[in-house]
C-alpha cells in the first residue's frame, strides 16, 4: 500500500534515526523538556526516553510498557499533528 510507513518497535537499548524521531515527537507533545537534550545521547533509547514514553502512554491510556509499538507511534503522530495533548 503506497504511502504507508512502518516504524520499528523501539525499546530500551534501541538506537538510530527512529529513536531520534521518537525523541523529537516526545518534545513536540510535551513529554520531553527540550532543555534535557544536553543530558542524553540523542538517537539512543535510554532510561530517560523510556520514562518519557511511559508518561506519554499513561496520559493517553495506552498500555504502559515503555516500548514504542504501532499504537504508541500512531498516538504520538496524531497528538503531534493536532498540536494538543
């Protein structure tokens, strides 16, 4: 199906561009204070990223796993597009 993007499932220890996209979205939806960027390794899914994901999942009534699956990705993109949380 054209236009469909499949994003990888991310978890503690994941690295790369998809993690950077996740962190960017978490900043956009208010679950990652942008002043924390100097404290973390961008593109690395570490403990701070996992905590931000869990907080987002809690706020959105998504199962709190700390893992970024299809449901979490979709919800992040919808909230970011709407510009609200």
